[in-house]
C-alpha cells in the first residue's frame, strides 16, 4: 500500500485528509470522532474573542436532489478560549500522531496576537492557521477577509505571529479578491510556512419569493454569507493552481473548496496541494466519508505503482499555463456512438441553437434517424459531449494536424514580422 503520510510546511500527518476549521471541528468530542474515523488532521474552529452567533445560519443550493452549494453566516467559536484550549490539549494527548491545527483570528493588535499564539502553542498544537478569509461578520469588524483582501495587512500580521510562533504558520486566504496571488506573495514575505485556500465566497443563497425574506434569514433580515460545497471546486482549484505555479509564492498549499471524494483530492494534489481540507462534505454525509477517500486514494496510487502520495504533488502544474501558450493547431472533433445513442437530440439542439451547427439529423433507409457530426465544421467545443445524458456516447477525438504547434504569441510574432 502506498504511503499516505504528508508533510505540509513542517506539519506531519498520517494522511492528507484534514477537516477544515468549521462546525465539524467545534469541540473535542467532534475532533476525536473524526480522528477515530480516519481523518489525518483537523483545523480547530477559529479561536479568538468569543462572539454570539445567530440562528438560522445555513442554506443549501440543490440540483437534482443533491446539495451542490452551501452557504453559512456562522462566525468563529462562541465558546470561551480556556474551554477550547482544555479540549484541544486532551485531543492531542489521545492522538499524538494526528495533526492538530489551531485556527486563529484576532483584531489587528500585535500584543493580542502574541498573547493568543502563546496561549495556543502552550497546549501542544502542531501548527497555526491564521484566518484571513472569513467573508462575513468578522470582516465587518476589521478581521478575516478585511485583512485577507489587503496584502500589506496579510504581511504585517503574519510577521507579528512569526515573531513568537514556535510551530509552522499557515495563512488561510480569501477568494474574495481580484488576484489571490498578491495576498499569497504577501504571506510569503511575512514569513508564512504554508498557505491554505480557499475560504468561502461572498454569497446570498436566495430569496423566499413568498415571504420576500433572504435565505437564510434572522427574524426577517439576512446578510451575505460564505459559499462553499462542490459548486466552488473549479474556483478553488484554479486559485490553488495559480499560486502553485507562481515562483513568487513557492509555499506548500493546503487545498480547500468543494472537495467531496478521493478524485477531488487527487486533482487538488496534482495541482499543487500537499494536503487538503474538507468541510461541507463532512457536514452533509458525516465523518465516515473519509474511509472511502482513503481507500480510493490508496487504490489509485497502488494501481500506478506510486509509492508515496507526496510524489503526485504538483505534477499537473507545468501543464497549467496562460491561454496565449496554448497550441492553436491542436484539434479535436466530436464522434457519436450509434449503438449507445438514444436519439434524444440534445446534442443537435445544443449545437444548432448555441454552437456551430455541425450535427445533422440524417434519415436512414429503415426510416430511423441518426445523428452525424460534420467533422469539417466541428470546432471541438465539447458542448455536445457535455449535454449528452449517456456516458461515453459522444467522445472528443484528436485529429492529426499537418501543422506544427503554434501558440498565439508565436502567431502574433509571425504576423508582425510579415508586415
């Protein structure tokens, strides 16, 4: 069996599966249950000056009966610091080989940051995660995303923590920013040992059209919340990849955002994550989902003869580039398998109405119809294969090109030289 142990910025864990700082890591009871189920690490629900939470707090976006998006207006811990520290110490004593990370949030005050860091490290945590990403509630108080959206504040407060921290420091970044690389670079300049991303995205889940109340609402009023779940995975994966390929960042990454199964884990690790964090999937299905994640990842590595999960970290990063570096002469076309086609005509409708009108409905001698792609007109957009309800009925096939690879930059240079 492949070795699933990871090292993320100096933090050791028996596997890459960590619970993110959120409701699932609110108490020692929960974290112990998670570790017993197989999770390799947990980031404790954010500590700081205790606050008062509201009800109701969550909302879900469903598609075909499945929750694909999740919204919350919950804040950091509403329990006293001493209670959390006592439980964290007990958990670490019972599970010395599991990664226990303290998520921290504090007002922009150097001395208060120092006090909080020292208090947390005294009970034996393996690392710190500074929450510079919370988009609601705390941001309105000058913390969370209010810090994470300003690179100079990220660097400053990272430096304050690193002045006293004895354990690795992870900076949790907000996606609510034009370019996450700037705050990632600021974390690096401040001395961070790693970064984690993404925190939740600003969102309003919906409005009840009968009562006109926002969803969720608190006594008839709503507020923007944090969006997460499977729907945010492409956004998170892009931000991870952008930081992973940026030489000015060059930090280990803890990937977060819509991770629901072992395949998602492999994707995040291939795109540069040394480990991952999960929240929504655990909230929807419970801690035991990690069993399938561990089994799936182990089988994936074993089938490929990969000895350590760390060997796949970043392997796809060199393949992720700017649009201007893509090969303009590469071509794929759609092919329809007549045997599996059910003649629903969704591909024809999609292509005819919204794409390039290259799928014809042809009458056969037996009176039946079949769908045929005019390959000379097909631009390889993939739309037909996406809308097709039958798996592998429509495949995109590479067409050999007589032209050598040509990027947009090379094309532009040729055009300029010809003028």
